C-alpha cells in the first residue's frame, strides 16, 4: 500500500507536470503563431472607407511587427459577419478585426442575436482615429444648403424622401429618424451594403441623399459629384470648412465622434497586445500615413487598448439613449 505522503507527492508531481506541459504547449503554439501572417478582417466591401484605411496601415504594421499582414474583406450585415468570424478565430494573434463604432457599439444593441458580445468575446488592441458622419445630396440635386434640401422635400417631394445609409440599424439610420422627427418630414432610410453602393446610386441620382463618413464623401464633394450639406461633431471639419455642423443648424446632441479601432479574440497574449498597440500608434503617426489618413477626413487619435475600451463604453452609452428614444426594436 502506498503511504499517504507518498500519494500526495505523486499527485503534486503529476499536477506540476501537467502545468508545465500546458505552458509548453501554449508557448509552442504562440511561437508557431508568431511566424504566421496576420490577417486583418474588414467587415465592408473593397474600396470603401474602412477598406482604404486598412490598406493604408497594412505595410507600416507589417514592418513594425516583422510579420506579413493580409487584409481580408468579409462584408455583410454592417460588419456582423466579420465580427462573428473574429469570435470564432483562435486567440493567437493571427486574426484581428479593424472596424469603426458601428460593429462594436451599435450592432449588439440593434440585433437581437448578434452572435458576439464585444465585452465578452473581444480584446481591444488599440484605437487610432475619430471621424464624423455627414449628410450629402447628389451633385445633380438642386439644394445647395441643408435648409434648401428641407424645402425641396416639403415642396417638390411632397414631404417624403429616401435617404441612403451604409448599413441597416446603423447610426445613420437613427440620424434619419431624428431628422424626420425634428423637421416633421417623412424621411425613409434606404439601407445599402456599404457606402460604395450607396454613393454609386447617389452619383446617378437613383437616390437623392445619403449619410456617410467624411472619408466616404470628401473626394466626391470636391469633384462636385455629391454635395455635403451638414456634418456631425462639435466643430466644422478641416476638409470641409464651408459645411456647417448640425449644432450650428440648431440640432444639438450629435457632437460625439465615432472611432476606429482594432480588436482580437478574447484571450490574445498580453505581450502581443502591447506590442501591437505600440506598432499601431507608431504607424498612424508616420508623417506620410498621418497625412493620408487626415486627407480622407480622419482625426488621427492613437488610443491604448484601455483607452479604446473606455471610448467604446462611452460611445455605446450615448447611442443607447438615442436608440431607446427612437423606439427602435432589436431585429
């Protein structure tokens, strides 16, 4: 018969061996993963604003991390498909998700079964920019100001008109609801699969107006193909100094700015999280990268993982109030 102390010794030894074996396997997995390419998921189609941003960051991130970085578009459902894919990916640093506020702060509030919970399923890796949404009309539209657009809806469109939005149940949709209520108009959200298709219809005047980010519209605005009539945010945008804010037009409460960040599956190694956050901050502050990001309407705003997490929580709270007040029911 084995003595009790002998049994305890054998049990402790077996337990320690199991811990060492697990650590060894985990270390091997991380070492193996660190040699593989990093794929960054984008939940919107190629050519859209988010895709352009991801491809601007692709090379500087690759250089700083010493890893090949691949951009992989997984469009659909306003980023929901990409978010679900991130959740199901291994937490080894090989799969990340570059996205803006909609996928993280809005989708979980407006979709009954989103299939992911950012708090439970994702690890913030770092934020890098803020931006504002804008209201624009086709370049062929007669309205030159937001007030002229409102007059056009009342008179020429008999009080009813469609406004394009890049995704259903997005902040642009709730902005349409607020505009309709504020100005007592029958404005209808027309959802698209990304800003690219929406702008395509605006260029041909298949739809009269649309809401999208500065980076979606700025070049078309400069070319006269669309006309930005108002911007959200607390101040006018450097790229559109002639365009008033909604606050200037008398509509308060839309000053909070959306954000861009990068996320990993929950449980990614802390060492990689910190290394990636530094690489991201350094990348967006490279003069030529910063210049290109600002040229498409972003405010370069590096955030640590903790700062991105707090920004996400604050923004979610603001839009939760707006969504509840709108009477919207999760689909």
